[in-house]
């Protein structure tokens, strides 16, 4: 599997192009987009740069050091490093194999970590998150072994690394990278941004001098049905109107139709052999999920193709295609277009299956508790699923993406997909005796209390939040319209909040976007200026 089933990944980055891998088992969530390391600051930069990999002896459990250590992988780049006394810009690679952050644009000045480093003569360090990639304490992901994968240990990893790692480029000079002597800047995006924010809240030692938080969900929910609200606001209105028509129609048939009605509907979409209605309902989310891969600099994207299918505007599929009107094409045509996209683009290409086959059904079936994706516990450095499932089952990081509740007039996702759909999958991944819970499991309320109030926390010190108007995760960020008192506003110079108009997930993070959008350029420059100002304020900074 390439992403999680019960909970989808927050990160819109990585090196898996949308729909590029074979998918068997629980459906894929919002895709990660591909950022290739092709646009460089100057000719020959790749030749000059040599991103190095090293390993750090990290504690398996910071609350129980007697358990020993594991090798935590990290990468470092000194392209812009001006030597001892200059900042260390650190980025946690989050819920993926950390290699993606070194092969993509994180270490040079086409992205925020490299841009900050270039401005202040800093080194860039990429840390692989515990239990991902090759940074695994154990060879199997059993419940007992996964019990050490929690927020407290993940935060402590960052603090311990900053305080005790002997970075190779310091050449034995410990003071050259000592966070009490040089500023460490914690940059994070999506989940890694949430981790960076929670680190500055919960680390009593304030190891990191300043923090950059991009498109990060810091308020935890059980039912995160709001995921699609920014999507619906940002997408073409004709497409959203027609998707709503299709979803309402599908829900009506699944709730009140005959067995033949249901089979006919599933067959039209290519899921004739998919037994369970909730799996079919969730399968329809695969199109709207594609919004998370959009960005200003990408041009025509898979989400645009999906909408063109819905609007019957793909000439190769609809020979008589014409431009749709502002109200869409209506239920009959939209249903046909949606179904063709599912068959031709998702089932055929992503699942690599024949529509209406048993093989296609296996791409979406979540009800077989004996399926290998539930039962296999062996560590695979290239996989990101089981450990991320664990993090969400015990700590509701992403929330369960459901259809809009009754009372909400529109929904891009079937209302038949509820939190119970995802909770069932947690039980299949990590069976627990009746009446018991997984080690360290917290409710959203407990988790928000542990992070000192979720998006209502007001004790930040030099934390910059950058969010985006149409980011699907907006409603879990400090800029959420649902936040008590309204979206957080800039308060003094300790907690600035920037929101990019029309931005998608992490639109602020990439120089490419600034080159095609003036608002991104303006706010990106403002963000860099804020970080540089804070770095200059570090005690003893030259």
C-alpha cells in the first residue's frame, strides 16, 4: 500500500506521483505530489552539493532509557553553511522514508528550509522520523514494538538530537552546533509542521530558537468531515455541483435501493465485485482527494482531469465534449463521467486492474481482517502504512475523513462513510481484547489537552504559522474558521500568522509557486524576513 486506509496522510509531498503505484487493500487517501530536484539556484549547484547521510544513536523510549537505542538516519547539507556560529535549519521528514526530502527540493533554496539556510549561512539537516524509512528500532511492527511510537518520543527525538548529536560538519567542535550557542530553526510542513509546533509547546528547554509551521493540523478531531470544505470552496463550481448530485444519488441508492439497483450502480463504476457498500462509497472519494496534489506551479493536474471527466469535457472520452456551463452538466452526464473516470483512470491505472473484476475489488475491500495488509508486521523501509495507521489509531493525527453530517447542504464525500468505517479498520490492524485499548491511546479531547489546547494554544514563542486558503487541512489549523474566537491572527512579533489567498496544501513552501503567483511571492518573502529577523535576535548572534 502507498498510504493509509483508516486515516490518510497529511503530507502532500514525497516521491510518489498521484496514481503511480499498484494499490491493493484499503483505498489510498489524498496523494502526495512529486517535486523533482530540477530547478537550481545556479548552474552546477548539484555538482557542488554533496548531501551526506549519517546516523544517530536515538533512544527507543525516552521514558525508559534501559531499552537501548536505535540508529536514526539523518542527512546534512552545507551548501550555504558559513561555519561555526551559524544556524542549523532542521526538517523532520515526517511519515515517510526520509530519502524523499533529499532527492527533492528540501536542501536547497527552492524550498523553505534551504531558503532560510541560504539567507543566514545555515546548514540544513533532514531527520528521518522514528519507525519510518530505515530508522526502525525493531524488525517487526507488533503492538508491543509500536508502543514506543508516540508523540512524546517523537518530540524527544528532535530535542535529544539537537542537544547531543555530533554533526560531522562541526569537525569535533561541539559548541559549533550547540543549541545554547547557535540558533536551531525547526521547519515543518503538514504533519512534520504539527510536530514542530508541538515540540516548541512541550519542550520545556526551548531547544529550538524559532519554528516555521506550514499547512499543519494542530487541532485533533475524531470526525474530520471538514476536510472537503476548503476543497469545495476552491474548486470549479460546476464540478462541485455535479459531484454533489452524484454523491446524493449514490447515497440514496445505497440506502434505499434494491440489491439490483446497488449492483447496477457498482457495475457502472467498475466495482461490481466489491461486496460492501461502505467500501464502494469510500472509493468515490478518490477523485476529490486529488485536490491535495494541486499547486500553483503544476499546471493541469490529475484533479483537473477528474473534473473534466465529471463535466464530460475530455475529448478523447467524450467526442462531442463542449465547455460545461456554470451549473454543471446535471446528474445523468455527471454520473457517466464520474464512472468513466473511476474505470479508466483509477481502477485501470492506480489499481492496475480490470474494472468489475475480483482483482479490482481487492483494491478497495477493507473488510477481510485476515488480509495481508492487516496482518503483516514485517518492517519494510519503503512502506509508510502500518506505522502511520498506528499513529492515527492511538493518536488521532489526521482524523477520520467522513461525509458531511446531516444539516450540511453539500458534501463531496458519501455520508455513508462515517468514523465507524475507519475505527473498524483500526481494530483489524491492531486487534485488542474487548474492553481494552491500545497502549497510549488517546481520545481527541485528551490529545488536544496534551498539546496544551490544540489550535487555541496561545503561548507560542517565535512560531510562524503559514496556512493556505484552500488547504484541505485548514479546519485543523490555527487559521480554522471553526476555531473559538475565529482564525488566529498575528499577535505581536512572537506569533505571526500568514494565509495565502487561493493557496493549496503547502503552497508557501516552494519557490516554484512564488515564480508564478505574486501573492505567494509576497508572503514567502515576508515569511523568510520574519525567520531572518528572529535568527538575528538570538543572544550573542553576530
